[in-house]
């Protein structure tokens, strides 16, 4: 399930594999610009930074956000089993 979610995130954002795999749990931001709601995905990238991670944002669509929310639900089960908070 996590793999399919990652692939959907990549398909709708253009993220590289490492960027999608390393997204933080709480990576979705909603912003309103000119009266319209937009979704941003916040993570990190090493592109054009000599291998050093730097913050990055991707504007995304509902399909990628749905995949992230699905991945979060799967992660919640894992976290609950381990007895830790996400």
C-alpha cells in the first residue's frame, strides 16, 4: 500500500524517489491564495545543492494528497503497534 501511495505521489508531483520516500508524516500544508485553496507538500530535496538536503515544496493536486493521507493511515497503524506518536 505504501509503495502504491508513493508512486501516486510521484506521478502527481514530479518528486524523485528519495524525495517521496523521505516525506515527513506531517507534510501537507493548505494555503489560500486569491480566495482559492491550494495544497503544498513540504519535504526536502538534494537537487542543485551538492548533495545537501534543503527544504522544498511541491504544489499538488487532490490525487497526491489522497495518497499521502492513505500513507498516513497505514503509518498510524504501525505507530500504534509500536506505541509511539506519529
